[in-house]
C-alpha cells in the first residue's frame, strides 16, 4: 500500500474495503474486534474456517474481491 493511499484513508477521502481495514488493523498489532469495540473472540479452528469461507462468499457477492 502506498503512502498516498494511507494518507487518503486516514484523511477520510477514501473508504477502504474490509480486507484493507483488516490488514491495517493487523499491521498495527490490533484485532478487528478491538477496532469494532468488541471483546476478544475465541473460535475453534473449524469456526475460523467457516467464518473465512463466509467472508469470501460475501466479498464475492458484493464485488469486494
């Protein structure tokens, strides 16, 4: 991601997709749950895989690939 892209996001001139938000959040050493103000979430491996598949389907349907 370029510095210009980051600048536009932080200035509110660009609306990043969910994947970008996740990448930025993880790069900052935080969880998406923290950004959303939610407590920690403990999922099993199977639950995480199901959630990943659901997220991929949502991204495909909404065109946010």
